[in-house]
């Protein structure tokens, strides 16, 4: 996890611009560099480093003697960099996983370079010999990237939107760079740019190009035993490749299926790889919350070094403004779910030495885990919804997971969004992937049944609404929020919301309050959010599973 920032074609003093680059300093607490480009005095890079791999030569922009005309600034991890180095005979000068981008680009060009990367990344690559700038982002947007491009050719890029809000006084918009795409710009003598190419290099439904060079190969056929064996093989491989780190690894653990599968597999592989420390797991909730109790059972079962973070409703509410500042969104479920993740990340940074944090993000979208999938009209509609959710992860769950951890200088790893694992799961017959016997994610659960990896009651634990899982059985986080915000927004304000906030007007007092805070922090930037996350196949004004007629909290089951 790092913070990258770049500017091309600035007409103002670059030292003044440095203040914009410092707005994302939390992403890289270990080191900072601000560097002009030789021969282009109005172009520069800013880099905040969180040192995970190659602590000696890991500063950026990365340059190597073999390609003195290339400048690379990237945030991410390339899990197959050793395999690519061996496959193509690259002579690498550092241990940095990102150096392989320079060699791939020089050999194959930017499109093939991006398609061969097995990992998560956002990059800015400058080729001064050919006067080109290239920008790219991983398939699911696990790593963030924002772009500002003016009509006269000023280009600015940043890991977070807040690093771009004061770059120019013109009307150019700050927009998220689309995941799975690369963009090429011609670089003029003035340092200004012109966009000349914008192409998709990978989609989640396609097998990734790098799978040709992967030693792990699946068996063919769609019979149940073969499919379940392949799911186990690819998931374990997804966790194993993400062990690449020179800092301590930990894992978020809610006691739900997804984080429990990740934690159990991580502990198992850490022992096989002889990691010199036990895996730390972290759970958050109120003292008697279902998540805290379930996570405690899992940790005891798998033998992790477990930490429990208790928080009160008051602490959650106090953190709300800071959370929205880091998120850069007012989406209801994103803000609501981020508060717990922000507080547990704060604890990890202050009270532990784990820096690389595994999590279960992406599973609900991939394996049809949301409660509303029970209402899907048919398997085809459910499969299409799954792909839509995956393509929008960068606006919602990936945004939440990145910002809440990066706010505290942690690096997130999400094995459920492994390219090969997701492509395989999405290639399965639509009927295999739907909820069965009233249980969502049935295929995933069944794939790990009978192995002793997890306690049976955890493997088959129903999905809990986030606000119910981390809060007291007496009163949920969702209800506590509604009660608190009832006193902060009056009925008249809510009635006038369409006039006050014409873009995505809030329909509840909770949504209205989030929007107020957002507008205070980022005035005039409401269009950073294109739509609210809402369940499908139901007339919902609130994203919580609690509002669905098919949902029952665990304490009521």
C-alpha cells in the first residue's frame, strides 16, 4: 500500500503543488519523495512509501540503468513477478516486484504488460524517449487511482481524490480511473498531454492472460467433485501467493464465512511456509455481538493470535466525520460499514505490528452472498448481477476496504478477488452458483465441507447484516445510528432534500447527514458518487439487509 501522485503540464511552481501530494501522506508513512522529471520542469512525481517488499531499493519513481528513459510510480503488488522474470529471461536489478513492469513494457508494450500482471496495481509510467505517459489500474480497482485532465492538457493523478482537489481552478472534474483499463497520452514539449488511447486490458469474466504461465492448473469438467476441488485449489493458491511480504501479516476476522475461510487458510499456509511468527487475527464489535463471539470460536479453532476490539456507539459516531474524509463518499452502506473497519484498522496500527492485512472482500459479489440474491428471478439474472457488482466494487466495498486500512498505513490483501479464482468461479454454470436450500454461497461452503478447516457452525453460518454482526444483541448499530441522527436532521430538511442536494437526493435522515458532512469536506464534488449501493429485486430506500423481508438476525434464527 502506497500513495502515488503525478502531475504533467503544470504552469505553476511545483513546490506549491507539493502540498497537494502531501494530502495522501497517510498511505505511505515510511518515506516520501517528490521528484521533477529531467528535461520536463513542469512534470513531477510524488510518492509516499509503505515498505513491504525490497526495503533497500523500493523508493519511487522507480528507474533502472537498463531503461534510463523510463519512470515508474505504482501502488500495488505483482504476485507473479518472479515467474515473469524467469519466463522471459528479464535481468532485474532490484527485488522490487514492480520492476517487472519496466521490462514487460520495453518488450511487449503497455497493453500486454498490463494483461500479464497477476496482482493489484495502479501505475503511472513515463517514457521520455517516446514522449508517452501511460496510466493503468487492476481489474477490480483494488488499488485506487483518480485522474484530472483539463482541456488544455494538464494531467494530474493521485491515489485519492483529495490529492487533486486544489490542482486547478478550472471546471475539470476529478474522476476515478476505470479498473481493468490503460490510457496512453502523448507528452508535448510543454509538458501538457493529449489522450490518444483508452482500452480495456482485462474483464472479470475472461481468463487472465497470465494464467498461461501459472504452475497451478485446474482439472476440466463441471461435475460437482471436480468443481469443488478446483475451487479449493485456486483459493488456496490465491492466499499462498499473497504471502509475499517482508512485514508481519495479519487478518481481519468477523466470524463470517468469508473472513473465516481466509483466516483458516492463511494460518494453515503460514505454518507450511514456516513464517517466523503466528498469524494475528482482529475482530471488532460490542462485547456480546455475534461477530465477536463467532470470531473467537474461529480463532480458537485455527490457533491464531487473536485480538478483540470493543467499540461503543459513541465512539463510532465520533469517528464518522474522519471516516467520510478518508472515504471521499457519502454512500450509505459504505459509510455505515466503514466505521467498524476504520476503528479496527486504527487498533492494528497502534497496538500490533501487523502491517499486511488479509480480508474477505469480494466474496459476496462473486459467490452471490448478499441476502437479496434469494429474490433473483432466475440463475441468469443472478449471474448478471454478480458481474455487475464485481465491476462496481471500486465504488463501494473496495473503496471502503482500501481507505479504512490506508488511513492507518496498512496494506490490504483480498484473495477472493484473485484473477484466476474469480474467472473460474464466473465460468461455472449459472445454476451451480445460486443460493440453495435457503443458504447463500452454497457452492463455496460445500467446497470446504468435511475438511476440518473450520467448525461446521461457522462454515454454514448465515450471512449477517453488518450492523447486526458487530453490535449488541440488545440493539443493533443500524438502530443506534437512526436514533442518533433523528436529532441531527429534522423532517423539514429531509423534505427539502431534492432541492438542497439535486444530485442523488438523500431519502433518509442517515443519508442526509452523511451528505451534509461530505459537502462540508468536499464542496461541489457530489458527482464522485454516481449512484447509491442498493439491493436489487426489492423496493428499497435503505441498503441494509435488515430492511429486507427475507432477513432474520442471527439472534432470531
